[in-house]
C-alpha cells in the first residue's frame, strides 16, 4: 500500500509536471486514506505552495475546489481556506515574477551586488546613523533612514535574483565587471530588489501558513495573514527585537570601554588607517581595462605579522563577546574545536579580519578622495581569479585551510544548494570570484558557518551549556537541585533537564539550545525544539498529579518522603525567540534573562547617546523584580507563571500591518512594533525603581 508520505511526494511531482488529472487523483486518494496525516504531509513538504511551481496556481486552485466536495474536518477547512485566500493574489505575484525574469536577461550581476554591498560599508553606516537614543534595531534604523526594507532583506532579495539569473543562464564572466553607474546612483537596482523582496514576502507567508498555523483571509483587495494566537506573533516579533537590542547594547558597551580595551587589543580599523598612510601610493592604482576602476595590491610581508597572529583585535573581541553570550563558549573552544573539517571559529574570525582590513583600507582611499558613489567607487568591487583568492588566503592560513575556506564560502552557479549571499559570499562565475567586502566584513560569518555546517558545540558533550548556566544560578538558592534526572514509572520513561525546589515549590525546566534564527526555516527549528520540550514537560506534569509518582521521585533523589505538591514548569531557550509564549501551558523563557532574574532579581535598561568621539554615554536604569532582598518562590512564580515581566513587554507592543502592494491588491501581515517608551512606563507601574546611573 502506498504510504501517505509517498502520495504527498508524488502529488508534488505531478503538480510540477503540470499533470492535473494525476494530481487530482492523488489528492483525493490522500484525503480518503487519512485526512489528518495527509494534510500534515502537505504542510511539511510544502505541496500547496505555489512558489514551488514558479507561482503557477491553476492546478492548486483545482485541488482546493475539490475540498468543497469532500467532508473534511474544521482544521483542514481552515487550512484549505487559507491556501485559497493566498492563491487569490498569486496571479499578481506571478505577473511580477515574469516581469522581473524578463529584466534579468539584461541586468548585470555586479550592478545588483555592489548596490547591496554598499549598504554594508562603514561609509554608508556613517551617513545613516548620526545619533541613537535607546537601542534601535538595524531593521528599524534602515527603514527610518532610507528604504522600506532593511539591508539584510535586500541581501536576501539579491540571493533570489542571482538564483533566477543563473536559471535563465545569462551569467558568464562577461557580466562580472559591468556596472551601470547612472542606475546605481538612481537606486534603480535597490528598487528592483525591493520587488524581489515582495516574492520573498509571499513565500514566507506560505511558510507561516504551513509551518506555524497562520490563517489567511480575504477582505476585498486585502489578503490578511494572522497568527493563530496574537501572543505567538508578539513573541516572535519581540524575540527579534530583543536580540537586536542586545547586540546594539553589547556594541555600545564595547565602545564605552574603548579606552580600556584598546590598551589590550589593537584595532583592525586603526591598523588599516596606518597602513593606508604608509603604503597608499603603492597599494592603489587605477586601471583602464576592461573598464576604468580601482585595484588594490598589498604587501604580504607587511601584512603577515598582522593577519597571521593568534591574538585578538578590538573588533574581534566584540565578536567573541557575542559568541560567549549566544553560544556559551569561551576563547579556547573558539580557537581549538573544528567546526568544519580543520577550521575553527577563530579561523573564520581571521578570514573576516583579512576582508575587514581590505575594506577599511579601500574605505580610507574612497573617503580621502571623495569617491563615495562615484563611477570609480561603483566599479571597484574586487574581482579575483579563483587561484588568486586561494593564494591570498593560503598566505595567511596555509594551503589546506585556504582550500577549506574557499569551499565553505563559495557559491557556484551550478550548485544545487540554496544560495544566501551572507552565508556564501564568494560568488564563483567561471574561474572568477566576486568579493563583496561589505558583506564579508559586516555579516555574522561565525553564526552563518555554524548554520550552514549544522555544527553544535554541545552535540558530543554531556554538559549542556544551558543546564550548566541553570546550575550556576539556581543551585545556590534551591534546597533540592538535580540535573538530567531520568525517571521510569509505570512504563513511562522520561528525563528532566533541571529540577529544583525553592521554598515550597518544585520547578522543572526543559532546556533547548539553537542558534538565533535568521529566516523562517531556522525559526521552525527553534519552534520544533519548544514543542518537543512542551511534550516532555506535559508528560512529567501528568505523572506529577499522581501521589505515587511524587513518592517515587522523592525516593529516587533521596530527599524527604514528600516533595512539594506545587509544580511550576518552564521551557528555557538558548536564543530569545518566542519568549513569553506558552506552549501546552508551559512558559518559554530565554536563559540569560531567567538566570539574571534568579541571580539578581533585576531588569536593566540602557539608554544610549551616540557621540562621534570614543566616549559614548549610557544611562543605566534598574528595576527590582524581587519583592524583598532575596529570591523567593513567589518571585520566580510571578516571573514564570504570572508573566510579571512579559506583560510589560506585551503591553508595549502595538499592532501594525506589514504590507506589500501588488497592482490592485495588497498582501498584509498583522504584526507588532515595540515601544521602548511604553515599556519604561510599564516597568515604572509594576516594579520597584532602584537606580539611575
């Protein structure tokens, strides 16, 4: 008998081949054999996403119409109605897609690439950001200054453009030096990439429906996407916002400590400026063929001591702080543990050092000669032969590591892997490589390498870093504390990551660690972990209702005859996504915040005033979440079960509509924006103000 999974896969193939009769037969068969399982498979492999079929929707519409003749469950009806509503705008999307594909025939790859890369240059950042008050995330800052989408979204749009450019077979080495300076200055390419981003917005809408249960309804010309629960979308938006706020806070902290740490760590930027002043005449020249542009020639002997050192630089110390915060790893692990073949994260940092140096030196030349956005600027993205780049990398990393870096960062036109510019910034066209220095310098290469290689520092370790953090902060205030506690009761087996008794309450925690997600597919991984943790906690919670199980557990951990009957469960995550969400009734909390509440009982707010000199000023505001001077169970219960802090977060969110317009229709996602001012008001109303430093 054909399995449901096989039917779903064959259905996807039939739709791709435009075989409508077979597709209808398979669709009917799947619904008849097992409706719930079949719909689950349709969602899992994206069978009903028209973006998988070049936005063709005719067969998909016929399948949806078939459901009106079939008796199906309410859940399935809601799902198919959402697909139908999305398909109602698919013709507009397909029209845009066809228009963009026609233009791909003559638009040059380098023009698009330098347009995006310039947004990552320090010269652009200097123009865009003059002052900040309160942590303002990059997405909002970019949108406030210039474009309706942020630079990372435009980089993703370029990735989609390049994929379809190759699909049209128009890219060869004749494209890699051509730029259209007039259109670049007119921002034509960025505008076109905003159109490509509309395709991405639609594709992500399909994923929200399939993977997260969002619903879609049609209200006249508006197609509206909504979360299954407002708290779900709130926690998603808040997770991204808080991650961005934390990264900016870390950057400002490092800048505020500049005078102290520059004595210990030299700066790549300052070295680059010194190098430029000393070697500018021999480093730069302007050549005329195949077109007039700036080229750089470096002195390997002068650079080897700088680039080949195993010491950290100022900018790298900031990267390391982020790694320590996000991944719970120290410099020894960064330096010694291979994450891809023989490459450690420190090797990745050293590669980024090389390209940061190249960018900073070129920036000095551009800035000194007032060439930003001139013809020479647009034409001068480095283009190297593949062997030249390998030799350059080998002079600092050795041949083997240079080869591994080249393979790790290179995306070839013939590649079958999904292209992402910030993950694969070496763009290989025949035997040439385009090097977007802004992307290479200002992307999170370490995180992207971990994502692309699927490497986890805790995969072969019995010591979960989140569990260790919990032990550090929670054990000192617990009368009973256990980690990795396995149990087996009446044929039911399970494990509790962290169990602690504080006062008269038992707290159980399931710890799940994953990288901060940068797209919906990575977000799906985080949510899968949360769902798994919820299942584990629910299993334990159900057993806990039985007194014999409580007695069994008390005996197992060799404590008093009875454990407290009051139980509080919590899912602890390594990243900040979905904080404040409840999954099967279990609260989700990020590890750093949870441990700080347990250890200090405080929430800290920092306001920043950016100054052009090194002394960036910050104002630190503290609020106390504990009711007394020491942690009590009621404080932790208030934070976890009663959402004492997260009510303040959620009350600081206001509903917004993220919209893309497509001719006579609009695709709208209901979302939320965070107000720092309102958050401060909430804290003042709910907690004790303690300090203003």
